[in-house]
C-alpha cells in the first residue's frame, strides 16, 4: 500500500512541476512576444516590458493562447497598427519553443 501512495505522490509532484514549467514557459514567451511586438510598434524597452506584463495577465483569462492572440490583435486595432494573425501565431509558437528550451537549460 505504501508503494501505491508513493507512486500517487510522485505523479502529483510531477503534475505540479509540469504545470509550473508550462506557466513559466508561457510567461517567458509572452515577454519575448511583447519585445517582438514592441519592435514592430516602436515601443521603448520599458513600454515593451510593461506590455509583456499585460500579456502575461491576458494569458490567465482562459486556457490556450487565444486570449493572448486576441489581446494583441485588439491592441493593434486600437493603435491603428497592422499585425498579421498568422504571423503572430507563428511567432508565438516559435517563441514558446525558445522559452521551453531556455527553461530546460536552466536559464531563469
């Protein structure tokens, strides 16, 4: 019975670790995405950093990446800036891969 409880605890610990790593990777991706968008929109470093924080907050609204994508598209519309949704999604996916790799390498 102890081995079953040990396995259960190990699975719970792994699940919690995986969820934490996913959150960290997505938050890192959102900051990098904000930097990329900041370059496109001419935001200063501080403005891009603040925008990254808003993207992290937007990402908490619902599961998946659509909340972030919709936030960026909405903000682009408000700024009269054009951004291609397909390009945005591709860049988001690319940066998520980079963020995961950085976390696997132990970079914080």
